[in-house]
C-alpha cells in the first residue's frame, strides 16, 4: 500500500511538472504568433520547423531522460554526435564505403559508448559524471584525429534521404496567392517514433518500471529483488544507441562532419529533459515532457531569430533561467513529499 501511495505521489508531481512545461510552451508560442504574425511566425511550417531543426536533439534527449530517471547522467552525447557525423562523412566521402554500412557503423559507435560507459557506471560503480566526462573528451578527440577539416557529404543516397519531404495537406499562401504545403523530413518521423516507443517502454514495460524504481530508491529496488546493475547497464546501452541515432539525424540536417559540431548539445539535451519534468535526482521523467522541453528550446531560438537584433547567446541565457526555475520547482515538490511522509 505504501509503495502504491508513493508511486501515486510521484505521478502527481510528474504530472504537475508536465502541465507547467506544456503551458509554458503554449504561452511562448502563442505570444510569438501574436507578436511576429507579420513575419510568418503563425504559419504552419514555422511550427513544424521546431521539429525539423531539433529532431536529432529530441532523440538524444530521450536517451538522457532514460539515464536521468535512474539517477545517472551522460554528458558525452554531444561528442558522440560529432564523432558520428565525422565518421559518416569520412567513410562515405574519403573511404568510399556503402551508405548503409556507414550508417550501421555510426549506430554501433553509439552502442559502443553505451556499453563501455554503462559497464563502468553499473558494474564498477564509478560516478556517471566522471565516466561520461571521459567519454566526452574521448569522442571529441577521436573526431579531431579523423579530420580537423570539415568534410561535406555529397553522397547521392544520403543527400536523397536528407532532402526528402513528406508534404502535409495544410500549409500557407505566399504573396502571389500560391498555396505552399507544409512539410517534414524523415528525421522528424523517426524522432517522433522514438518518442512513442520510449514512452510505451517506460510506462507499460517491466524495464521502465525498474528504471523508475532504481531512480526513486536504489536500496529499495535492491530489496525488491531487482537486478539494479543489469538494468542500469541496459539503460546506458539504450542511451548510447539513441545518441548514435540522434547523431545520424543531426548529420542528415547538416550533411557535414567537423570537430566543433554539436558543441554544447549535451547541455541542450539535459536542460530539455529537466524543463520537461525529469528530476536530476532520478525517479521521475517522461519522454513526452522531454519533447515539450525540446519544443521550448526551439521556440526560444525561433523567437530570437525572428526578432533579428538579439544575439544568439540569449537562447543560452533564457534556457539557463528556465533551468533554474524548474530545478527550484523540483526542489519544492521534493520537500513537500518529504513533509507528507
């Protein structure tokens, strides 16, 4: 009975955080539609561009959500993304490797990072921050070893994937009165499928319940007979795979590989998860919340770009303020839970 009560309280807190995130996104986007209506902010394509620009980030942030639910962290995902992009570009352009083989290698790079980092965190009990910090340096260093110059991807099949469009039955009209349908590329479809799969995995499968149990109270999870080390190991492998997949989607947007690519992406992913309601202490979080966290980040970027005179650094400044705001809310909810016990 106590366990059920605690889980209901967690779900209530999680739902409250999610509602705040959704409401914040709605207010920000509606304000943008009103203020910048003359600049096309109200057009359907502008909304879809939030997904287009952040498809890779969304997949990576879902991976971060999984490990953060266990109470862990992964700050290597930005470097993994850069390495994946560089490997894809180098294999296809310099080595003449088949496109499908290059993509498979890219995904395996993410899985390899997940296996190594997961083993060190789960079985050797090394702090996740230290392990993934080493992974971040290793990934960025390997990217530079492959090439210090930017490699543009000109592979026909890869460019075909990157330029493919799914056209929507809705859109907008230009100044000449011509109807222009809105569109999304395959990257958005893949990202949304990932969100749905992870949401189902976390809510309806035993693996998801184990993750929440470990993040909520690791000692209690051990007493319940859960294999904590194995579950955490699997969580980091899945996180690594999603980092590799996100890197592939990121590369479809950029069609290039270079050393400084995806710099700071790990912070964007972590902040998106936290703004989406994922607790840094573990035990609470959903990919749906993370989705809206990513949309908030994209909306801030779009608002500043549309405004035209503000520096792009304002995106970081506003995100940092929101991050602090949500961490404070999380702390308040956590303290309320302790008092109610």
